[in-house]
């Protein structure tokens, strides 16, 4: 791991993410890129329907961002870490994914307070968009962790062959901390599987993914998300590993990703990785 990207709005939760990124960087020698995206303010002209950039307001926002950058970089947790500042006048979601590709980022670390009800639409969707579109792993942080060192992690999946490539990336991250990986599959009434079939599926998956001494857990619940949280509580997990199909548009509307729901609602840190979907040939 050589490059870590931390999108920041300089909020409390963004600081949590920066502190975790610094902890990982000290362990791996990675460089941390702090990214702040500013939407250029504008105003409507009286004589037309056109929007005009508000230059003065933009200069004010730029100066304030530079002050916040200085305050963040001077935090004690960044001592000994190579840090780069990146500022963009662009849409925040597009900027994060584009800069991740441009800088060949290995990991995105984001702070998120999670949400429920009406807040979920306004706040939770922010994290979901990055999880759904980023090509690299995304680590979502929900609370302050002064020494990020997960030792007990849960990987929840359907354990089909399509998941092996994404799991290997998640596994590499867990191995940085010599963490114990628990494989978890939640069986629901709507997607019932026999125990013998599921256990064989998971054992074969572990072998193909190069995971030795895997602990396999099969959990029954009415909903996959609820089962993942319950199993994580039972195992006292430090970190959840999960995958997303990265669906967009109508496909995402009709088949919301479990990874996005888990990342949004979990009180634990969540590391997600997008599965590269192979288009069907007709």
C-alpha cells in the first residue's frame, strides 16, 4: 500500500478518517493525500437566467480551506507521515473517484456518521456514492480510533466465484494487521440454502482465495443486513469486510447494494471493495 486518499470537509468525522489513515500510513509507509473539493459558488444575473461565478465568495472559501488544511496537517497524528494537499473546484463525488484513479490510490479512507430515516437520504447517500463508484477499497470510519489495529474481522458475502477477486484485496488489508478473518453468510427465507451446500460453498471459496484455517459461520435471519450486524456483535468484530456490485442508475434503484446499507448503518468500521461485473453476452 503506497497511496491513501482521505476526502475531507474538515468536519469531526473527517478528522477521524485522517487519524486512521495516518495510523495505516505509519504501518505501511504510504503517502496520504488529503482531498478537499469546493463547489464554486455562483449567483443569478438580474438580466438573464444564467449563473455567474461568485469570485469573491470563491476566494473566501479558498482561504478558509487553506487554513483548515494547515490545522489538519499539523495534528500530532500526522507526525512522520508524508502528506499531500489536493484542492479541486469540482463536484465532490466525481472528484474523489477521478483523483483516486489519477493518483493510483490503493485505499480511500472516509469519515461517516451514518444515518437513519430522513437523514439517510441526505447524509448516508454521500458515503454510498463513493463506495459504489470507487475502483479501490473504501474504508468507512464511524468513530475516533487512535490506534487502528483490527484483529478480529468479519467478511460477509454470498461466496460465489465472482467474489474471489474482490476478497483477495480485502484479505491483503486484513493481513497487514495479522487479523483473524471470519467468513459469514446470512441465510434468509427468501434465499434459502441447505447448510451442507452453504458450508461446502464457503470452504471451497476459502481454499480458492488462499485463506487458511478459515472460520465459517452460517447465520439465519429475516434480512441479510440484520444478520451481518448480529454476527458481528456475536464475534465482537473490529472491522467488517464487504463487497459491492457498484450498480448505478435503475439497476441500483431496484437492487440496492447491501454493502452500502451496512456501511451506512453499522457502528463499526467497514472496508468495502467493488466487484467488477462481467456483462452478460446475449
